[in-house]
C-alpha cells in the first residue's frame, strides 16, 4: 500500500451495519481494509469436517465479500495462526492501526494480547470495542463495585442502566424517537466510502485468495440455517410460545447473535417495546458474558467449588445412549435427535436433557457441555457453560440440587399431545422404542443422596 490505511478484523461480528469496531475504523480517517482469519487453533480442534458453523461462517464471508465488492472494496481472508498472519501484515509500512471488537473468552484474550504485542513492535496501534453485548464485563456492578452473581438483581440494575441515558433516533421515514443511548445503532453506512478500494491495492501486492471450504479442510454441512429476521408477532407472543417445543415459538436467532450477523442493539430495541420475556433472554446473554469475564474458572470448573466433590458416575454406555437419543425418555430423546440432526435444540428441552444427564444419570455436566459445544450451531462458551451449570446445580442462580426435572411431567406440561416427540421419535409407542435407561424415582433418590454427601460441608 502506498498510503496510510487501517485494517478492520472481522471475528464474531460478521456484518457491515451497526458494527461498533468497524464504525470506529471507518471514522478514523484512513481507508479501511476488512479481513477475516480462519484460526487454525480453533479449526484444528474440530473433529467433524462438515461442521455446520464453519460452513455458516464461510457463507457469511461470501456475502460480506459480495457486499464490499459492490462498493468497489474487497475482503481479505486468511487461514493460519493469527500471530503469524499479523506478524506479516504489521510489516506493511503504511499500516497504521487495527480495529476489532472485544471477545472475553479466555483463548481470545490470550490471542489478542499476543496480537497487540506483535503490532506494537511495528508501531501499529490496536483498538477493540464492545459490540456483541449491551453491557459488558464491569458496566453493571453492585453498589460495592463487585460483580453480580445472581441474575434477578443483575437484571434490575441492567434495566436501570439501560434507561439512565437517552438519545434520539431518526427512522427511515424521518420520524424522531427517544431511545436508550446504549441501544442507538452505529451509523456505519455514512462512512462506507472509507472502505479501501480494490483499485488502490498495487498489482504487485500479494493479495490472499479467498479460500473455499475445502481449502480450509471442511466441506458443506447440508444444514439449512435459520433466517436472521423474525416477525414482530413472534417476538410479541414470545412469552406465550417459547416453552412449547412442538410449535415455531422461538426466534432461532442464536447462531446470528453468536457470529454477529445481526445487531444485539437492534434486537434489544425491538424487544424493549414488544416483549419483556424476550428482552430477558438478551439480559441473560450479558449476565453469563460478565460471569465468564469476572470468573474465568467457570470454563471447565463449577462456579461453586463445593460441586467439585460430587461423585459423578463413569458410564460411557449411558452417555452414548444419551447422545444418540436412546434413553427411553421421549422428551429427552427428541431433544437429542433434534440436536444431532439440525444443530439446534429447543430452549426448554435443553434444560430437560441437561438435567437428565447430570441428575438422572449422574454423569459429569462437563460431558454434556462438551457435546453441546460440538453440536450446537449457536454454541457460545459463556452461555453454554452457564446453562449447564444451572442445570447441574453448580453455577450462578443454579437450580438447587434437589430440584430434579421429571421428564414425564415436563412432557405433560409442554408437549401434552406429543407433537414434538413424534416428530423426532417416530418409533415412540412401538416395541422398537427402548425401555427407560433408569427408573425416575430411583434416579432422583440416587441424585439427592450423592449431592447431599458431596455438599455436606458447603
């Protein structure tokens, strides 16, 4: 490059509109070159080479590249070790700054510190911004400046902060509305002219070729991904429909939140006026994100250390039956088969299958958390760890160990006509359906005895 420029590094924010880090990059004054890195540290840990999430990311990058090309710009896509790629990019004499968005997962924090050091050695500045949550790490704290570890008071403080500062917003029709300052979108489109023009890149410059899925070691998953928009009616009725797995009553926006193909600010703004229950789900995302940021030991360890003493059973055959949806408990099996077939599982059923593994089977919650991490399209470390620890009783706001979901009662309440079950377990009610892997009353008492023994000194 012959003139000063900046780079924007796409990660879990695969969109051009209302993107915080990209906004600041475009406003910096220099032309902006967008890039993405397929991180081999992450890809090489994925055993399924038809992993649908990699397929989804690749499809979104194709879309981004086309959007940028329509403006005369481009998207550079690399694969490899981020530190090595940045070591090479930092040596471009005219590169002045790099912009991206925050990521509080432990690996991401380490990676970003390494990248920051590599860039600093070449006098290239590194800037990161909040984008994938409304309030991050230390923005919602107790009066003593300590983090909340219970959701309800956190959510009340979250809502107070949301309403504490107002701003004006002009819609497409020119109407002025007052909104929370924290939900006001970034007007990225005003600055799209700052994207570097492909014609500005010297012909002698080594431009990376956009890799195919096969070139990064993967192949198409065949999964049909959910749309990134839902009807206002679905959000408006969310509190009435979200627990019923046999209907289309949830948004299925999780994968889009996870990879940032939609704006959390936009959806929170809609939820604020349409449905408090849907907004509450977005607050849970922030809550688990700040728990991970303040208490990184929750990756692989219980939030409440006493639960490290629970004597989990070693029963690989039962774990395999749970994974395959062959436990003899129809609501559990339906959920696991839905997950295996689609990469999605209904929110209510996630709680049922997690409780079943950790309490009915007394298998270590980390085994289930790892399986969800492998299969879920919307896998998010903070939320997945938080949800599993809630079900196992060892996390923040956890269901007490003596609260054990009865799968039969859950079925009566949420799938009484077996609509969901029959969709995913067609042999239900026939001789080919397996007998229950364990009897409920026996499993419940075994769980109570085991937990009580482990927690006697808590």
